[in-house]
């Protein structure tokens, strides 16, 4: 089994599915000969040709809008938005069109589009190469949102996403694009959408994370075994694996959620609401949110912005010691 | 006002000309009845096609059955022309259980896969990049399909218009953009939308041809669109057809055009009513009589009224249908919310 990073796993997933399903096309800025600015589509144009690996004009609304039309017509487009910070010109096409098409047509039309987009900070990218906008899309009925943390999940979930009949925002954690390595099976396998993974079992507290921050949370809980933390990698953010979350918090009685996006109205807030609705009698401490700050993403102080392992550990100690 | 371009003999087979005319009369009648029903409180909203019937119908008839339409606000009538039945069409306007799209959208947002007329949103111009994508897909798959993308003059100011025409030009997509320049985007005249000498000329910037046509002359509209469709189908790429027409009525039932435009301008355009122009042509060619006109008007009114009576009887969509079609399968969150709604007291009939 090859040991791959996330980019290689994504690239392989695209190749596997394009070989299997002639309806799959890739489109976006620089995805052709250049293979994408992160090389996630490297080599695809040579194998599948310019009809299926399409370098588009520089217009995100056009990339997503065209993908919607292609999907309506029967293709399975996988557009790439070069950075999730650049997704906003396509926001109307995603939120008002892609997400609502099945509903507004009474189920007659659908657009099975998978929008791949590198997301999150930690690469010295400043405001516009660092944001993590998952909550905006989770808040939009009709979308599925996937945010894997490692190569194995990235490939298996991307294959599931392309086969799904509903649109997917597929966010790739660029901070660990190359750093997160792991064994990835060759050929075809899928990981079901909507299933979280328990990374580490424990009884002292539940720690929930996704994307690049999963690795920070893992480092934090590994440093202090007496936390006895159960670490959950959500992998799919929406639909949320509510059973995994509720089952774990019911067992541990304490819950922390780590997210790198700004705190207010972030996905951690929704998880906290769901947990208190379902686990209220079992909770032994307030639910902790360990998040990015409610500021634009900074260039110079990005490590102070991100909820990295030291800050996570600090908050988890407080959570452990909390007594009502 | 330009005079009608004279034609000594019919440029199209008699059946096609009469079909266009009959559909124009049916749409005019339908629009009049719907505006009345709206004022009576029986319909929530309505956007009439009045004055633009030639641009809508004589263009749509130039398409083949398998071609696709991405409509804007005033092209619902193209569905009827292409064989969609009147009763479910009206059920969309009533927003009831007889609507194929399950009462999900405001009136005048009808769609049906059966006639390849896709669902559209009220956001202006968003259908245009999608239309280009569908045309690109048809080309990739090697289909003969041509995509017709409709828009108004206001839509030409949107970014999506520029994006769509640019993509269409770059990829030589088999798409025909049909702009109904009706001179008014609600209250803003087309002179405030663009400083270009025409809308058609904008196509040049994207590397393909644009043509401006008398949008109230069904024969001219048909000829221009047919030529563009044939070109697209044979691999010649896109065309922008600007149909110069006029919105005789209000933008919608929520609008009052007397607040922003001169009634004398409307009167000038009434003299170029597309129904009158085509009827004049048909009569001059000796293929339409006053008796046939009377018979058609009576028949169409009867058909429309019977369909209204039948459509209006349908109940509201079932409450639980509110949660269907968000996704292909119902997720746990919507299952819970559906149970919550069904356990709540009924809110009563939706207000109009």
C-alpha cells in the first residue's frame, strides 16, 4: 500500500473515478497542464484530455455556474476553486442555485457537483489564502460539507462525494496537504458520507475536531494522558454524525470543540447547541469552544490566531478541572 | 418606431405561422386572466409576457424538442408552446398540489424536465453560466442539443452575463443567448443599463456574433433565432440575439409603471403589438380570416377558463412535503424537524 499525502490521495481519487465513470469532468483555474496550483489534478489532462480536464477563464461564478449546467445535463463535474477564500464570487451560484436546485424544481433537476477547495490557514497566506468558510455552507440547506484530515479519508470521501446525488463542498486542509501522510489503498474504496471516526478512545472528555486542527487536537490530547480524552474526527461536517457525538459526550460528560474558523456562529456553536439539547443531564461542565478569533485571518500572527496544540491543551486542562 | 419589414409571401410554412399565432393569442389571454385573478386575490404574484409574445414564442419554436431552455421571468409560455399541459402550468401559479415543482417557488417560476425547461431563480442572470455549462456538456457528450438562454436587458449588467458570454465564446458552446430588451428593468430604462449602442454589439467583445432584431415581429425573431440555433448545432458556436421589444404592462403584479414612465411611450408601442403585426401579415397572405380570429379567441378563452377552474380546485401541498427534495434522502436533522412540524398546531392557509 503506498504512503501518500493528501494531494496525492485526492489526485488518485480523481483518476480512479474518471477511469470508472466517463461522466466525471474536472474544471477550474490552472487545473489542466499545470495540474492545479497544489498539483491535485496533475497528470489528469494527459490521461483524460482537455474535454474532461478543463482550464477555464478566471471566474469562479463561471466555474461553478457552468458546473451546475453540466451536472443538470448529466455530467459529474468536480470544479476546483483554487482557494476557499476565492469562493465568494461563486457564492450566489452555490447558495442560491446549486443548493436549491433539487428543492425548487420539486426533485426534477439536481446538480451533483463536488466543489473541491483548499481551505484553512497556517501557510502564511494572510486574509485571502487562509479562511475556513465551512459554516456558511453548512448553514445552507441542500449542501453536504466534507472536511477530511488525512489522505485515507480524503480519497475515500472524495469517491463517495462524486458518486453522491447531492452537491458537496469538499474542503481540503491545505496546512497538512503534504504533511499528513498515510497508507492509502490503491484502486477503489469509499468512506460513507456522514460517518465520523473515533481517533482515540477515552472516558474523561470528548474532543471534536476536523481538517488541519484534528492534528493539533491529537497532539494536545497525546501530551496529557490523564485527560483521558476521546478524540473524534468528524470528517463529514454535514450531515453531522450526531450519534457519534452524542454517544461520546453521553459517556464522557465533558465536551470541547476545536475549529479554526472564527468563533461566532461557527460550526462549533451548532455542535454545542446540539450537544446541550441531547446530553444536558449528562454534562458536567460548560461545552468548550476552542476556535479562531472573530477577526480577519492575520498574516503575521497566524499562530496566535489558530487554535494550535498549546492553546487546545490549556483549554482542555480547564475543562478537566471544571467543577460545578 | 420602425415600420414592419414587408414580405410578399410567407417565409415559413403555414402551419408554423399559425401555430405561433395561436400560441401568442393563448398566452395573451392567459396573462390577462392571471392578472385579473391576481387582483382578485386568487394568485399571489404574476409576471406577464404582454407585448413580448413574439420574442418568447417565435424564438422557442425555432428549437427542437430535445433542445434545452434556461428561461428568465417571461418565458413560461415557451413551455406551453413545447407541449406542457395548461393545468399543471396553472397549478404552479396557484402553488398547489397539482404543481410538478410542489409549490416551492413563486408564480411565474415554472419548470418541467418533460419539455427541457429548467428551473430558474429570481436572481438576475444566474441562469446564463448554467446554460453555457449545459451546452458545454452537450458538446462533450457529442449530442446535437442546443441550449437557449433567455435574459432581459437588465441582466446584461450582471457579472454572470459577462462570465457566461466569455465562457461561451472561449468554449464555442452550442448556446443561443436570447435577450428580450423590453426597455425597462422594473423602473430603470435600458439607457441606464448600458452605454453601448446596442446589446447585440456586446457579443463582439466575447468573440462571436450578435444580431439585433425587431422583437415584436414574430417572423423576424424566428428567422434570427433559427439561424443562430442552426449555427450552434452545426458547431459554429454561440450567438447573442437581441430582440427589441417592449413591456406593455407592469414588471409584475407588484409594480406600478405610471410612477416612472410616460404613458405616451406605452401607447406608441401598443401600435406595434406583436399579435396585431403577425395577424396583419397572416391576413395579407390570405391565411387568416376575421371568422378564424373570433373562433380562436373564443376557443382559447374557454380553454383557459376551464383549466383555471380545474387547477384552482387542487389542495395545498401536504405539510410534510416541505422537507422533501432538500437532499435525495432525508437526513436525520430534517426527519426530526418534520416530526416537530407535524406535532405543532397547523398554521392555517398560506396568505397570498
